[in-house]
C-alpha cells in the first residue's frame, strides 16, 4: 500500500443520513471475484437511470465533482452490509477520505484497510461541511486534523495502529503473520 | 474477583495478545464461516503471498448468496442464468479444493444460509468467537458466542492467521421484561428494539440481550433477535447460554459428544454476566406493551406498530424515503396493498418461521396478483418442512416453494422484487433497492408476511390466527 499523509481536495457532499453500503455498491455488483473496477458502479442506483445514462442532478455527475477525493456524507455512512466492495468502489472512483459525524463500524474498518481514511468530526463541523459543498479541505493523518478553508483545524480520532499502517504503507496481514509465535503459544496454551 | 460481563469473559479467553494504546488486540477466532461473495479476493491475496489456510479445521464454506433457488438451475439441469453468479460459485468450489477447506456445496444436504447452518450443525457454540464476511454473523450471538461480521481483507487475515486485529467494543445491555402478547413475535421485538436504539444506536457496541422475555425465547427466536443487532449498528448481539441453548445443541452432529458434552456444558454455565458487572449503557423494553411491527421507510429503524400511523412530518431524509416508498406521511400501514411476499432469510428462514407462517396459510389461498416466495434457510429445513407437509400447505395456497439460499433478501441470485412493487419481507433490510431496483420493502414477521400473502394487503396477523 502507498503511504498516505495528507489528502487535499475539494469536497463532494452527499447529505443523506444513514447511507448504507447497498447504496454505495448495490448487491448485483457483488458477483465479481476481483476488487478492481468497482468505481463505475459506485452509487449506481442514484447515479444512473434505468437506461444506464447518468442522472444530471446527482452530485457525482456534476462537473464540479470531477477530481474530488473527499466525500462528505450525512450521519452514519456505511451502515448495513459488511461488503468491502463499498470502500473498494469509493477508492477506485477516486475518493481517499470520507467525512461524517458518525461512520458505521464495519465500513470504517474496511475503509482503513484500503487507503480510504474515515474521518469523524464533531456535529458543528459536520453541519458546516454539509452546508458548504465544494470547499477545499486538507485531511492530515500525521496531525489527525481536518483543515477548513478558514484555516481552522479540527481534530478527528483514528485508531493508532491503523493510522501507523496508513502513514507507513504497512499492511496488517504482514503484521499478523509476524505474530505467528504468539498465535502458536495461544493454541498450545488453550488447546485451540 | 471483579464482576465481569459475558462479553469480557469471551474476549479475555481469546486474547492472543492484549491491546495497548498503540496496537489493537490480536483476537483468536474459533470458527470462520465463509461463502462465495466475500472470499474470492481474500483467496487471491493468499495466492499472491504464497500463504495457506492456517486452520482448515476451523474454516467452513457454503454457497448461499449467489445460488439459484430454482431447482433446475441449482442442480445444473439448466445453466445458472446469471453468468457472474455461476462464476462465483465455481470460484469458491475451486478455492476450497485448492486450499483444503470443507465446502457444503450445491449437492450437500447440509448447504444453506451460512448463519442457519452453523447453529444447525452444532458448530455455533457458547463462548466461542465466530466471524464471517457477512454482517449478519451477529446471529450466532444467540448461543453466547462472540460473533461479528468482517470485510474481505479481514477474511484474508483469518484464513492466513486464524486471528483478527480488534479494539475492544463497548457493551450495551438491552433488558427486556414482560410476556410478548399473542401474535407478537421475536421479529416484532427486535424491530421495536431497533426503533428505540436507532440505526446507529449500537455503533461501537456489543449488545447483550437480557431479561425474562429473552430467557423465555426459543433458540430460533433468539437468533432472529441477535441477527438484527447489526441493524442497530451494533458489532454483535449476545445472549447468555442456558438450558434452552444446551437442549438445542445436544446431539447436533458437530456439537461435543459423550463426556465432552458434559464438560462443555459445565464450562458454558459460567458464561453469564456477573451480578454487578458494569456495562457502558443500558436500555429497557417492556415486551408486554408491544404490537406487531412493520417498517414503512428505507432503514430498519423506520417502523410502526400496527394501528400506529407513519409520522406526519420529518426531515429531508424522511421525505426522500416517503417518495421512494410511495407512501403518504401520516397514513396507516394496515390495509396497504402489496404485490409480493418473501418468507425466508437468515432472520426468519428457520423451521419455526415456516411453521408459524403455514399456520396462517393453511386452508387459504394466496391473494390474486400476489407472488409469494417461500425460501427455507437451509436444505435441512427444507427437508424437515417437507416431512411435516409444510411445502404442501404453501404450494396448495399458490406459493412458490424454493431451494435454500439468501434469495430475495438481497436479490444477488436474481430473485428480485419488481420495480415499484411492495413486498412484505421477513428479511432484515428495507434499504432502497435492496430487493431489486425500485423495490419497496416492508419488513415484518413471518405471520404478518403470511397474512399479507393471503389478503394482498398489510393485515393484522392476529385476526387470522387460529
């Protein structure tokens, strides 16, 4: 994985609350056996009409969304299904951070493992970001802050080890494999 | 000794390495359940890195999400219509053969929805840790197992190391007292709990369901409750094991046998939250005040008790949900016309669910213009239902009796609700498009689903109970 330190981008705003992973990646796209190429299906049922044509009013189809890598979403994004296809799709589309006031557990965990930074900010900051789409923000993993256009920095929590892995491009599989002796000892101790 | 919670006891017993400020705990996983949808990319990583499945004896695979429920397609008499689904089935067969993982495949009499077959086989046991690349893994918590859904990267972690990196969750006690009124089921109870907690009220927490109402539930009912813990955002649901749990497990093919059984039960009896143990939050529900529940919106927290009107006003999200659902704010759900009914899923696809639905369907006909899909949760349930003549009850009424699978809960296999149609569904999610593009899902209990099937409308099942 590529090390990540700072993500600077204009924001795209999807203000709906409780955006579930079925919206992010509808189930009919889960029959894939690869993690590649899911960006084209991202938010498919909000993004395309029945004929497969882009719906002009949907935010990702607007010209100003092009090149944005920070998604600001309504409270509790990522609820529902554990499908990692949701963060795969967001990443493949070009997003590198998702900001909300609440992020569902499994989606947050999956995002951290795929270079998509889940950023939970306080309710006031969240409300301001929802009301001001397209602003330039900087998500900094080193300082654990989001910097807003007025220069104000807002802190966000992030699990220490996941942050370390993102900053250093380390993957957790390698870390777990390096714990083989401890795992063997556990199995011997418990008879597992 | 400090009083500890059930969650804490299971957690501690599975710590390979305890958590620190800098590193999460390394948690040992006793049972890894797998299926075709969330594993292919994990096996790709194993291949790329030259890794094996560390504990094939703790890994079990089945096929449920992408599999047809149509017998001819399922058993290969005609090709599977969705080529990508067929490919995914073949891929799991190939991966299991290559890595030595046991697969309860297409022709296995033990195949079924992953969260149904674990308990059915006796693999789901108190005090164990269970994971699966599927959010409804919370179902297994009904046995006092710490069970939660994971993503595909984590599936890879467990395949390769039998461990996961985890931060300890908070605990949320949901205390339920009082007898469930007649016609009010475990499904209604959990829908009421989700409404009370909200769809993110459980985020970061493991819910422990406690109280006399929970103790009085059968194992199948407890599974329905724990299954939907994730719909309140919780990592897992837990119910302390008791005589009901032991009676369910005794004699199941993969449960401990003989002297091992007695030792296991003695161990399982210690799996309770000690009196005075601290939890992070607590809520209480009086079950005796509940009525049958049905959802009206686009998340499982948007529900009403029958007789209660949909809220008259709401925010922009409420308005969007109303527009999607084609319902009018302030209206009653009773009498709402419906076109489809789905009876099945890991929430309500077990034998008792089919029996309860059949008790309403028996001697009646599916209403004209209604499509009623009945999908047993496993092939074992299908066989048991057929032995009891339930298939005849459904078929005689005009329902479609299918092979086991996830089916119309998420429509991956092509079992879809028509665009714009209302479907009373015993599954767990009423998200936009969940059962098909434009599908309008009304979540409810098996008896309400059956009542809707025979009347063509949302009907109070209590008026049809014998």
